[in-house]
C-alpha cells in the first residue's frame, strides 16, 4: 500500500519524478469526474424545481378531475429512480470536489517541494489548474446550497 501511494503521489526515481496523479491521463480523469459531479449538481437543482412544479400541477389536475393517477410504466418508474438518485446526490458533490482538489493539491505541493530542480513546470501547472477548478466549483456549489 505504501509503495503504491508513493508511486502515485510522491515524485521519486520509481515514477521518473512524475507522480502518476499529475500525469495527463489522471488529470483528464479528474476533469471528467469534476464535470460529471457538476452535471449531477446542476441536474439536482433543476429536478428539485421541476418536481415542485409537477407536483403542484398534478395536485391541481387531480382535484379538478377527481381521477386516480395513471398506472406506472417502465419509463415512469425509471424516471422516478433517476430523480430520486439526483435528489440524494446533492450533498455528495461538494465532498467529491473537495476530495479531488485536496488530493491534487497535496500532489502538487509534494512535487513542488521535493526534487524541485527536476520538476516539469507544465505538469505542476496542469495539476494546480485542475485543483483550482475543483476548489472554485466546490465553493460555488456550497454557496448555492447555502442560498437555497
């Protein structure tokens, strides 16, 4: 475990002084993870607003018509499952962004202060940029959650 963590996080001769977390493939994975989590967060905002409006419209139409709700089909049940997932995933998005930003920040700090004479500036800049992106989205999401 220690050796794998060392290989992925700390620059040394084992990883050619390029931590695996700061390499292009890992950074692309973290950017994709940030985009997916932000997409879930934004969808959660729209789902909450949409379910409130739909429930109000259904209540009014049920009272006016006096009919029972339509039977649930596969598409309706799948839609409800997706909406339920999105509603429950709201608080986990800032945590995910915080974990990604913390891991990348630690990797950049270790890479910068250890073996500074042989570090690649574009690798450090790319890692710091992705960490800053995650931190900024996390702060924005927390601000939006606090307002609502």
